[in-house]
């Protein structure tokens, strides 16, 4: 399941974040790449312990935990602290699959990468190229979202970032370990949750809502891993 989550940050907030990123000291993006990914990765990145990365990451996590759409789709158990990257002057990241398990620097906790996410901090018109290409069951999806918007997709997906041929693409990326490991099961629960919410708005007193909600939680109970 590929999901567009709009407006995690307002435009004025995005502007302040982008201005701070423009002044930051960037490092080679290979610092967080695995052995194979490092061969394909050509971008810049803020180190995990960089104060600006921590500040923006904390703000993102606060928004994510308050986002009904993210909570319903991801059913998050653990979230890897968000990282910041920059693509410019031909920077790209060829096709790859993210490492199955990530461990934040200085932490003993590991995160299984069930879901990958990219939150855009540059407007689409600010740069040429830079599309996030994701291969899924519906073919190749090319994603280039407004600043402040995020895309969420399965961590098992083959994906790449096309070369930025003009301008600069600033973004954040991170991974989520879900309470439900399988994408197909999460997708089913997401669709059912959406239907329950719609029925609650349209027919709040319908007796079948109790049964449908109970079925949702019984499926969640069957599939959840904690």
C-alpha cells in the first residue's frame, strides 16, 4: 500500500525548516547506507546526532503520532528517528531495498523496517528530477509531493530517487516497525478502519457498527505483534 499523507507541516513551518537546512553542514549520504546501497547512493545527509536533525525529527514524530491517517495506516510500534537528506547537482540514489533492520546510533533498540516514508521539504517546482520511484504491485509509482507532505510505502519495495538536475531537494526519511508485519493485512485493516469511520459519521447509531468495530479489533488481535 502506497499512501499520500498531506500537510504534516504548514507552509510557514516548511519555509523555516528549509532555511535552516540551507545553512546546515551536510555529510556524505553513504554514512547510513548498507554495503550494497552505498554503491548506489549519491546524496548528502545530516549526521544522526546533528542538533538540527534531532530537532526536526522530534517535531516530525510529534506530528506523526497525532496524525489519524498515519496511525491508521502504519499501526506503529516503533519509529526510527527521522533522518534528513539533500539531493543536488546530479545527486541520486539508484534502485535498492532498505535494510530489513535498523539500529539508531547509540541505542540498543532495533527497528524492523516494515514501512518506509519520505517527507518533502522542497516544493516540486524548486528542483528538476528527484522523483521517488517505487515499484509495487500496481507498477512503478513516481512521487514528487508538495513541501510538508509525506508518502508512506512498504519497506519491501524496490525504489530509487532520480537524479536532481537543477535546484535542491530537501527531505526527511525514516522507517516504522508496525504492530502488523504484513502489508496486505495492514491494508485490509486500514480499509476497514476507514469504512468504520465513514459509517460513524453517516450512521452513528447503526447497530452493525458495534459488530464491524469488533471484527476490526479481533483481526488486529489475531495479527498484532508486540
